[in-house]
């Protein structure tokens, strides 16, 4: 992944997959944490895309009050789709 569009599309896909039950909260979180810790171009990623990726990363705390709800994930997905 090298630009905001790639990250945006990947985040939308991860959210969709998670909401469909195709991937687990751990898989979604692991992907997001990988992006946040290994991406060399975070400064080029839009704030909304980074926020959505952070929301996915927070899924590692399933059951905690700060863990994003499915509604919150749907809102981020809609926000990212508007920017496409």
C-alpha cells in the first residue's frame, strides 16, 4: 500500500469483512495494527482513513467500553466511501 486511496479501500474492505463475519475482531485488529506500526507513509494518509484504521485496531479490546460498535464501524465505512 502506498497511498491514501489504497489504505481507504483496504480499510473499507476490512470493515465489510468484519461486519459480514468473514474475519474476526483479532484479524481486523492485527491488520490495522500492522498498518499503524509498519507503514512508512502515515503522514500521507488522510485523518479520516487513519481514524477508521485506528477504530479497527481498537477491536483487539473486544468487550471493553472503548471497543467500537458495529454501528460505529458502519459510520466509518460510510465516511470513507463518501471520500472515494
